[in-house]
């Protein structure tokens, strides 16, 4: 199964992805153009699985977070075209990893909403992992490799 890994640039998620030995990687800025770049890459290829990585700055800084739902907000504005709220739970938590419901209302959530709700991407298995900003990127890359190998 062909998998694309997406990471937001200039933070621990990009540092983590740079250490992962995976073939298809995409680094995007936290912007509308970055999200459009991700969508265009997905539409131009035949990826069956997408794993997106983003930085998390809230509590629970000792665990990676496999997000299970997205919400209807971006920067406190309602996203009107949202239909799908659930993310794939094909990745299973291991030590230092948990399921969470904290996609928030910024770029991580907007990317997820756009991928999950794009008509041409229905059937694509999509997962999102939040990495705490103070988490060691090498450890994060190893944990993600473990989960992907078990999925």
C-alpha cells in the first residue's frame, strides 16, 4: 500500500519526518498554499494511506497523540463543508502514544478536514499524529515506525 507522510515545516513534526526512512514525504508550510500543495499531491498520485504529522503544544507532553476526530472550526470560524469527523484508527498506540481528540482549530484541523472531505480522496486511509513540541524527534520517528509496521 503506497503511503504518503506529510509534516508541517519548521517544527518537531518536520524534524521527525526527516529522520524517518520512508519513501514518500511532503513538507508543507502552515498556510492555505501548503494545504493546497498537499491536496494536489494526493490528487496527482495513488496513495491509499496518508499519515500527517503536526506539532502539539498543550498538556500531555510525554506522549504522541493519534487524533481520532476533527472538528468544524478553523481559527474560531466555522468550516461549513465538513461532513466527515472521524480519522482512521488503524494506527494503534504503543508505549508513549495515546488516542486523543485534540486537533484544535488551526492548520492541523484544516488539513484533516480538507483531506477527509475531498470527494476524490474518499477511501484514502488518513491518520494524524500530534508530536509534542518538546518531544525528541528521533524517539518520535522510532515510535511512528513501530506503529506503521503494526498497522
